[in-house]
């Protein structure tokens, strides 16, 4: 099964030094070896946003091109909006991107590898699955 890898995990793996022993980075490396990583456009945009130099941007962009985006449909955005409303009704706030990740996770039956603790709150309300590092 494919796994949606959230922006924070990518950022940790791609932009930080000395993270080889981090369980999330190790899990990302295993998922990459297994061919199980799923990219989506909004995560790609978040990863590339804020890169300081053009050279670094181009290098990172080129590396990420190895991962095709999951095609988003109008129903994914509608489901994300429904999830936003369901969570807000229960006092849980989140970003549009987070709810889109949740919508895709549910539709495609994929888990989410994330450092973002907000997904723990979403999981209490929505039928999303959090992927845990195996070496943790």
C-alpha cells in the first residue's frame, strides 16, 4: 500500500543535516526503497516553497520529479471541505492542505506518514490512518 508522506517528514529528510538516525527519516528511506511513497501536488508545493536559492530550488525540484503526483478530483476537494466542517464542529482546527491529505488518504485507502500532531486529532474524527515508523 502507498503512503502519503507529509511535508514535515520530507523537510526533515531533505533540508536538515545529521538526521540519519531519526525514525521518520529511516521510515521514509524504507518506503522509498519499497516504492510506496505517494506525492501530491500541495505537498510538493509546500516542500519547494521558501527554498532560499534558485540552485537549491532547482535541485530539490528535480529530485522530487521522480515522484508523480496523485491526480486530484473535484470530489477530493469536496471531501476535504466536509472533513474541515466535521472537525471544526468538534473543535478541531486544521489547514486546507491537511484536510486534502485526509480526503486522499480515505479515498485511496493510504496511510499518512507525518510529524504533525494535528493528524492525531483528525484521526479521532475521520477515518484516516497514521503510518508509524517501524524503527520507533
